[in-house]
C-alpha cells in the first residue's frame, strides 16, 4: 500500500472525506463530480487509488475553514506577529510552491463561501463547495507536507476555530459584494486569540515551543518569533511563564 493511500485512509478514518486528484501542477479531481464524490468508505478509497495509483489526495473542505496563502514571500500579515501566530495554532501544510494551508473548524452558524483574493492578494479561503490537496500528495514540482507538530491528526470537532479577528473579516466579506480592500489599506481588526484559547500551566512550554518552531519553519525571523511568543505568553498562558 502506498503512503499516499495510507494517508487518504487515515484522513477518512478521522472523518475527512477524500477523493483522488490528478498529480499535476494544478491538481484537478479525477472523479465524475469532483469534491462532491468525496468519501469516507475505505473500499471506495482503495478502489480509486488502485485505478489512479499516483493520484493526489483531495480533501473536501465541508465544515472546515481553510486559509490558503500562496507563495513563500506573501506579505499578508507581515509584521503582525499576533495574527500570524494565531494561524499557526491550526494544522498547517506546506505546498510545493511555498504556500501554506491553515485548517480550522468552521464555527457553527457560519455560512461563509469560498473566496479568492478577498482577504488579501493571493490569499484564498476554502469551505463548503471547495477542497484542498493534502500531504503527502506529489505533483511535478514537489510534495505537500505537514509542518512538523502541526499535522492533521484529530477529527473535525477537535480542530481549533479560526481566531476572532479572522471571523470578523470573513463576516464582513460575507455581508458585502465588493472585493475586500488591499491589506495595506484595510482597517485594523481587533486581534483575538486570548479569549477561549488559554494555555494552561501544564502545556505552556510545549505549546510555545511548538508555535515557535512552526513560525520558524514558515520563514519568520528570530525577532518576529520572540515578539509573538512574548505576546502569546502574556495573553494566553494561565499563568504566564
């Protein structure tokens, strides 16, 4: 059994419907109805990967909120360490092109739709009606991989919800039809993350170390990481270190 098929079966076991996508630069569904054919049935999944052994894993985003950031040098949230830190709390994968997928549980009652470039340039969101490609899928320019310590290894009900500042921005986008302003002119939204995301004393060291490692792996500098960790310690650790 290939490691890709093993991963697809594992995601299905956790409750995430999957389907095969072409192993191309822009992986497209190989099923007749795309993400709508996504399944939790291990027999169906094995049949798909028997027919398409080199397929990528398509993961339906129903019930999720995935923040899709394209490019290794994307300036979105540059300098806003607290917001960048709050994204790193979610399972995070790196794409072959240097982008990132942050995977959250969509809050109850939200009817957001997928967006393209509305949060910021080259920043998309995926939810009901969309999908992402999950590790360890391979396309011609490389493989998708999880950030160490931030793998998708829990069922949906145990995923974190998006931070309050992101919820507020997505609610604003849902309420208006015009494109979102550029990140250089958009009003600052009060940052969330402290409320409802406290870090108890027995988890402080491990959580801060994991978050610091995640930020380093996605290219943040030592100074940026230190500033973010100090703020997180003050706002979320109970009690602070």
